[in-house]
């Protein structure tokens, strides 16, 4: 199995630490390593020559530097000629792998997600690989939808088809990308929907055929005219259109989050909502439930505050209520 780590996103929802110039996959948000480095460590059950990183020209230099630290071969860095979202990126990656390994299975992994349960992650990837090899299916490793998140895709699962190496395999009913709040609330309440993690496992030949079928112009442009590819995600471009019988759902308890907001980071890293998450120097009196990321060489002191996000960088300072951290993107839009 080949793993393709997608590291070309320019996320700004974690401003001011994550910027278009150096997005969250290159930031030390969770551990003392960058998210990309953490992701590559999670794939250490594979040979380094079996791990690829897909990125864009803007982040090529930084990606190469990160790859060297983890001994990923330079030839395994796939640089998109232009930013065209995940469908073209995955297509280009599949095409590159198919040239040497036409019958190989590829896994799609995001560089900027949090996965706490590495053992479960590896187990379910191996199960998905077996399905891909034996049944030529499009396999998705999904997690329970814990609350109504409008920034994620949702998958409706069908009946259980079988178990494989102790893992339950389900049929696929429906895919919905980023529903509105009312719809997301209905999905969560029903218990029939899972969050789409974007962790896909399929043969390179299979996904290339699906892209050819549903995005024919993009397929023709992958090799020589990449800039002509339609700018569209794999979810909108392919997964919402595929035949249901072609897809398998593998639920997993990954401890997964796309860590798309500061509130999400706080919630994922704390045992209770009153705990503080601190990076840098902080002195607090009567301070609870807050996330405080400091700038090197500066002390942040807080008195009598609750549920705040404080992120200090050399050129910007963010202070907001934790529950309003999803509005950070509006700040970025105003700055633009």
C-alpha cells in the first residue's frame, strides 16, 4: 500500500498561527512537532519509500524540508502545478503512482488532522487495503458524528455486510458535503450518519477510472494541462456521484478531529471544559477553560477570565470567546 499525504491546503481558520504563507500542517499545534511530522510518524508502519506527500508550489520548499526530517524520498514529493483542490490532486497522485505500480492500493491521508488512536488507524487502513485488493471497492474509514458540525461531510451508512479481521464493513447509502446546521443536527440525532474523515483507500486504477467517468475534462488535463483541471474536491466531484455498490464504509474509533477551530483544539486536548491548554509562558489567576498560545520570550498573564482563546504571534494577537472561534475566518476575510 502507498500512502499519499495531502499537504497543500492553505487553512486560515486557525489564524493568526496558521497563515496562507505557512498553514496549519506546518505548525506545532498539538505536540512539539508540526502536524505534518505527526502524520508521517503515524505512517511509520509503512516503508518510507511507500509514503508520498502531495503539495503545491507555494509549500514545496517547506514540505521538502519536513520530508527530509522523516526520511521521505525526494522523488515521493508530488508538487501540483496549480492549486485545484483534492480531486485533481488525488488524480495526479494516482497517476504518478500508477506509472510504476499500476495495480497498487493508495490511501489518502490529510496532513493537518488529529488522530489519537494510532493502533486503530493502522488496523482499519489494513482492512481497507484488503477490501480494495479483493473487491476493487472505494473504501472510506469514518468516525461517529459527535455533534452538528457544518464544516464536515457526512456519510449515511447502510446495512452491515460482513466483518473482516474483526472490523465491521457497511454498505454506503448517501454522502453529503457540509450540510447546513439544521440538516447536520438531524443527521447526528438519527445515529445513521458518520463524519467523513477523508481517509480513502482504493486501487490507483479504480480511482482514476472514477475520475475519468465523472470528471472527464480534469482526467484529460492531469498530465499536461493541470491548470485546466476543474477546481473541485474529491467529495463533490466523485464521491457524491459514484454508484453506491462501489463503496464500503469502515467505522473506526480514531480519536479523530480536523482541528478546524481553536475551540476544537481545546476540546480535543482537554479532559474537561474547565482545563486550560497553554503553550508558552503563562501566569493565570482564576483562569479556566481557555486556550493560550504565547509568543517566545513573552509572558501572558490572565486574571478572572473564562473560555477565552488567546493566540499571540510576532505580528498579530487574537483574543476571542472560545465558542466564537469559528468566526476567525471572517477576520481573515476582512484582513484580505
